[in-house]
């Protein structure tokens, strides 16, 4: 598939600071909290590349077709497929399937051991032997005003189950559009200081808000903000 539009990159830089809650627990999020979380994660970019428009909405408007490249020694495919298969039921407005061939996919997931990480990032993500390979895992997104055309995530397998699951959840979700992290989001995986390794209720709200039909690719914060109270009201009925 030809890449077009702007390229965005996020990398998981660090993890696990004591004092941040591990689980959100029973909690009712206010409209203001959810709107604030949406603005902080959907607009901005955790790791800046040459992209010049990080403050626009990025989302898929076509079905997401995943392909898993398991290059690590351990076969992580069953766990990954289980998570990917759950996305469509958890995010209204998102269509998900598994591609039979790499060339049919628009979201590639590379599962690697740490000693493979740099080479896979350079060769498979950038096709540039001198490209930087930041972070402990990462996702690259190609997007423009028509929506996301391609995402590629690199997940490290051999540094423990916690890091693997954390990277899987965060990088796949960020590859769907909310690409910024914020340390104030205690209930979110979009916060490198938290210890969440699951698709939290808060993050389900964020993704369902993003994939609400009122939110369009290329929208600015000024266009989106007035819509959020109504979007939150509609999304509440789908989150349990």
C-alpha cells in the first residue's frame, strides 16, 4: 500500500511509577473528565517526528485489517488475536478483521524480542537503516484529512508479560488515533506513569468518543470541543 499524508509516531518511553493506581475500580466519570481526557489524548503527539499537524483528529474511516508478524521466539499470536477480536465489540463505529496476507493489511503488528527491535523499526517501519528507534515499543501512523491509511506497531515480547500486554494495549489503541500521553490521566493506559495493562473503562470512553460519527478526521480542537458533551451523552449507553 502506498503511504500518503502525514506520519505520526508514538513510543512507550517508560513505565511503572509507584503511587499511580493499578486499576481504575468502580468509578463514574463526569462529562468534564471525559472531555478533558479526549482533548489530551486525541490532540497532540507523545513523540514528535517531522509531522506538522498533530492537533487534528486522526481515525480510521475504513475497516481496520490487522496482520500479526510474530518474529519473537515466543508465539504471542493467540493473545494478540483475542485482544484484536474484542475491539469491534468494545468500540462502536470501528470495523475490525484479520488480513490473510500482509499486503491486505492496513494495521501491521510486529512482535519482536528486544534484540530485534531496532532492526525491525528501521527495516520494516521506516525502510531506513539509519532511522531512530526510540522507546520500549512504538506505533507509527500515516494519516491525512481522509483518515488513517496505515498503522504499524512494534511490540516487545521477551521483557515480561506486563510490558508485553502494556505495549500491546497502548500501541494498538494509539494506532487507532488517540496518540498523545498525559501524566494526569490516572485511569488511562495513555499515561506512561500508570501501571494499567488492560483496555480500561476510561479508555473505552475515549475510543468510543473518537469513533462517534460526529467526530471526523482532520477536525481541529475548536471544531470538536463543542460536540463533546453530546457525544459523551450518547456514548454512555454503550459503556458497561
